[in-house]
């Protein structure tokens, strides 16, 4: 009996668990993990893991253990006696979520690129057409004034190369024709069985009855063009360095 207990204790030693390494850490894995996170974890842990009913997962410190194996276990089996549910996904899918959680707290990378050159590229490439920084720019995309605080460099790089990988719900696009045949499109704000509310691309709010609408569809595709091929690798690094540098004046990190 005593022997058995010792064996179990040995199996749970942190030193042993540290051997386990997440096998799914590519950018595609992070993107897939982000998707699962947004639909299944955000209601409790916040859209960007900042916390809510559940704890902050973006700070890189975990009360129930910080190794890859700890995260895999806590997500798979849940935390008994708390609101944290068991998630019965296959291991690959959970590893992808772990990769995403890690990306949230990735130490701000040593700035390989040059933020000043990145800033010039930001204007030259037309980013302000859709994005605001400190009040200047368009409204078709998210405000980037403090983007460096909430997004790791790998995520930013991916946003530029593959905008469709993660599309935040406020940027899902609804399209349809009304009963007179006129086409409408805009960012979906809200819908229920009978009505839909959306913001057209001039930021005007519309609310319409759904009955009689045709070809109604919601597309989770980004309005942002991919810059794959349009930016050299050096330019990409400069832009990411600039985006990473966008933080609130008093902010930490
Ligand atoms: C119904 C709400 C809820 C949902 C949904 C939920 N969690 Fe949690 N989670 C919690 C709560 C509450 C805790 C804290 C448990 C405690 O220690 O009291 C927690 C704890 C955790 C922890 C451990 C944190 C630490 O500090 O060690 C991880 C990791 C975690 N959740 C990941 C996830 C992931 C990933 C998902 C989605 C696949 C998810 N959770 C879905 C409520 C939730
Ligand atoms: C035609 C409009 C448009 C242009 C031009 C554009 N974007 Fe975007 N961008 C968007 C939209 C819409 C989103 C939100 C949907 C998504 O996540 O892809 C977005 C998302 C992003 C995000 C992710 C934000 C987040 O929190 O997830 C980053 C970073 C970003 N854009 C940077 C840039 C940079 C840098 C440029 C210029 C090289 C650029 N964008 C050009 C429309 C645009």
C-alpha cells in the first residue's frame, strides 16, 4: 500500500511533468486555439483571456500549475469543485488552446524590427484607412492605440499575413438583399429570430425585420486584405515592432 502511494506521488512530481512539451505550437495552432478559446472559454475568461468569472490567463502565472502538462490537465479534466468545467476535446485541440494561452503572455520579443520604419510603413501601406491610432484614422477595423499590450508579436504578424485566421465577432459581416432586392452589408451587431442589427461600412446603424430578407448570410471573414507577398520580411518585422510599441503611456510591459 505504502509503495503504491509513493509511486503515485513520484508520477506527480513537477520535475517529471516538465518533460512534457506542447507539440502544437505553430502559428496555425495558435490561431486554431484562439478560435476554440473565443467560443468556449471567453464567456468566463474574457475575450483575450483577461479574466472574468474565471481567472486571468494572459498574465503567464497560473494558480493551479504553469507547466504545459499542468495546463493540459487543468483544461482536460477541469478543476473539480469549481466552475472550471472538464473539456472533452482530443489532446491536439487542447494543445492548440495551450499554445494560444501561452501566446497571450509571451514576453514582448526583443524588437527585431525598427518601430520608426514600421510607423512610416503603417501610413504608406494604407493601414490608417481602416485603423485608428490615438484618434486618427478610419473605423473599419479595430482601434490599434494599445494593441501592443494585448497582442504578442506572433499574433500581430499573423494578423497581417492571414487576417481570416482570427476574426473578432464585432467584425463578422452580414450580407443579404431586402424585399425590394437591394443589397445590404455591414458588421453584425446583433441578431435574433426576427430582427438583425448591423453597422454599415459608413458606421450607420441599421435594424431590420428578418422576414422577407433574401440570401441572408454571416461571413466570419476579415475585411482586411492579407499583406502576404506585399511586405518583405524586414518590412513585416518593422511593422510588427511598431504595433508592439503601441501601448498606453502609463502602461506596464
Ligand atoms: C463556466 C466558466 C468557465 C469556462 C467556460 C472555462 N473556465 Fe477555465 N476556469 C474557470 C474558473 C472559475 C477557474 C478557477 C478555478 C478555481 O481555482 O477556483 C478556471 C480555471 C482555469 C485554469 C487554471 C488557471 C490557473 O490559474 O491555474 C485554466 C488553465 C483554464 N481555466 C482554462 C480554460 C480554458 C482553456 C477554457 C475553455 C476551453 C476554460 N477554462 C473554460 C471557469 C471557466
Ligand atoms: C480595408 C480595411 C483594413 C486595412 C486596409 C487594414 N486593416 Fe487591419 N483589420 C481590419 C479589420 C476589419 C480587422 C478586424 C477583423 C480581423 O480580425 O481581421 C483588422 C484587424 C487587424 C489587426 C488585429 C487586431 C486584433 O486585435 O485582433 C491588426 C494587428 C491589424 N488589423 C493591423 C493592420 C495593419 C498593420 C494594416 C496595414 C498594413 C492593416 N491592418 C490594414 C481592416 C483593415
